[in-house]
């Protein structure tokens, strides 16, 4: 048992306990309020708006809310200056947060285009998810043209949580953001129109494993609170610097810090899909509706890494000696294990899932770097990877079986795609080359940025492992290209569905972003990312020197 020694018998100070109401800056809260209001309005539309035009109204509402939120975020960039906090320090607003939020809203808007796409009068979602797959009741709903238009408010609520996640400056608010982001995604994963049982299985797996990871995260918060006496990031940072809260003497509270860091890390590493917390990704990516898979592979990854970077650079920033060995191990396992397992995959969506895991390992090298350069490299990598992966999943939605119905997952049956649809195959080739880190693509610039930061921080062995993993991943990316262009289809080959305006737009945006960020990365690297002295600690460019404790503390 850890002894608690109270100075002069005085009770410990309870940080955050105040009778004064928080001062709210409604202007800085505007993006959250827009998405929340649109989500609530979307739920009301489900109850009262006529079915005939409900889908159109929901799409317009969701797209409008995301666009307005993005504009508000852009307008806040110059207004926040060095950064500030909202609501007694529970939410941070600085250039780093705004970059993550702007990236998430743009990627969500592009994902919405995939979600809204319809072919032959049907979208990617089941007619009625509450019915038993294959039952007469489900058949009746299909014939009646039933639609799951509540998908759109669910997406808005998920994006709201994604915006809050990297902006959280308080562990309880971060936990709330985690649940607001995750719960709608659990539902959306089980709404696939085809292979319904597989989709529902993926949703259940995601929910159960996500609940376990959230429990670990919450238990870690309790340990950190016991160590620091607060859940506010600024107070925790001060406690780490001083050896713990006032009730601890001689550093005897360190076990609580160690347990807290480890348990919080489990919750965050699960969301980014790092090994050994990655097993949910292949099943969920394969079973979920492909537009929702694209949303998770882009937006959720950006939000999760934004939160992970803030946690390890701000409250735990001065305890790097505690968590760096852990992240070294996780990064190595993530890059090596995922790259090896990916080579054996035959399903395209599962292969892209393991690819996402490998890329999470690459980005973790930037976290290990612990510098402004590492933070900037991770931010660029996440934005570039988001656009590329959206384009790749948009291509997957168009490659179908001979009858033009179900998506064609088996890689061997993609043979001959280069001759059937050369434009589509070339677009996918560009995305795969970007994943592999080939020069003149955004993927090359992203890998160069994170690896350069890691080398500068003395993590050269980690970079060597990353380069070798990149070589392994290049093998299975090139294998897909070979199958598409240099193999003839045996038996039933692929059928390419006609790309609608929305899906075609997603592919076009992905191609443009991959090339522009690969050839002209300067404007993003120099303008949008946080600036600071070389080697400077990342907390120096986050939320107005976060060690400043809120006034009511």
C-alpha cells in the first residue's frame, strides 16, 4: 500500500472544485455547436419529415454542417494566436488542434460523398437493420424501398466526438469525446446492405473490444487522478514535474503514474490500431459498409492520433523516460508484425486494414521523437494518408462481382482490372505507390518527415526498422498492381460499376491531394503546421504553454 502523508494534517486540495460557472467562449465553441445542432435536427427529421424527401434533406443538412464547421475552424486559425482554453481549461484551441479539426472535417465531407452515393436506387446500407438477415420482413423492407437515413445524424455525432478528441485538455472530457466518437461508429459498422451477418459480427466485435479499451482508458484516468489530484492536463504536467500531488512525499506515488500511463496508452493505442491492440481492424474494416470503413480509416485515425499526441506531449511530456521504451516496443511490433501478416492477406479490405496498422507504426516514430519536427511530421502524414486512403476505398466500392452486386474482395479476382478500367486501375496504382512511400507522392513526404524527426531525436534504430517494414509493405502493394495489369482473369473476372459523380469526385480529390502534397508539400509544411525552434518540445506550440493552470484551479 502506498502511504499518504498529509502535510500538517491538512486535507488534500481538490483541484477543479469550484462554485463559479465556467466562462464559455461561444465563438470558439461554434464548430461543436453546429455539428451538435445539426445532429439533433437530423434526429428530429427522422421522426417528423416525410420519407420521400428525407434522404435529400439529411444529406444537405450533414454536408452543410460539415462545411460550416470547416469555415469556422479556418476563421479561428488567426484569432487564437498562441492558443487558449475553453470552459475552465477542458478544451484546448491552438493551431495544432485546429489543424486536426480542419483535416477531420474535410475528410468527413469527402467521406460523406461516398456514404451518400447510390447505385440502382440503393446505397451501401441495409433497408432495415433491425430485421433478421434474409427474413421475409427484411425482404419486404427492401421491396418497399426503406432507407437508413439516420446514418447521416450518426455520422455528425461521430465527427463531433472526433473534433473533441484531439482538443481535450482534460481526461474526463477526452473520455466523453471517445464515447461520442465511438458509439455511432459501432452502429454504423452493422448496417451493410450485403453480407449482413458479417457486418453485424464486425459491429459486435468492435463494440466489445472498444468497451474493453474504454474501460482500460477510464481505469488509467483514475490512476492518473490518484497521482496528480486532477484530470486537467496542465495540473497533471505540474504534478509530474514535481513528483506527484501534495499528498505524496519522496516520489512514492510513481507506481500510480506508471499504471496510469500504461492503461491510458492501451485505450489510445487501440483506437489507432497499434499492435497488439490491432486485431479489431481487419474484421471491422472488412465487415463494415465500405463508406464507413473509409470514414474510420481516415477521420478516426486522425482524431485518435491527435489525442495520443496531445496526451504524450502535454500531461505526460516531462515523463518521457517512463513511456518512451513502451512506445519503442509498440512501434516496432506494429511495423514488423503488421507488415508480415499483410503479405498473407487475400482480401483487399483486410490488406488495407493491415496497411493502416503499419502506417500507425510509422506515425508512432514521430511520437517517440518528442519534438516539434515530429509533431509536424505526424500531422502532415495523417492528412496525406487520409486523402489517399479515401481514394483507395472509393475504388474498392466500384470493383464488383460479375453480376455487379457485391464488392469483389478476393485479390486474385481483380486480375485484368487494368484492361477493363485502366483509369480506375491507374488511380489505385497511385494510391498504392503513395502507401509504399514512392517519391513524388504524399506518402514519401510523410514518411520522410517522421523518419527525419526520429533520426534527429536519436531513434535511428527505429527508423531502420521502419525502412525495412516499408520495403515489405511495398511488396504487397506492388503485388496488387501486378495482379491488375499483368495477370489475366481466370474464370469470373471483375465487373467495374459506373462511378457516380460522388464516388468519382472522391477518387479525383484523392488523386489530386496525393500528387499535390507529394510534389508541392511546402505550403502545408511551412504554413499550416506549428512552428517552433528546431528540437523544441512540442508542448511549446500547444495551447498557450499548457502548464498554465486554469484560473479556477
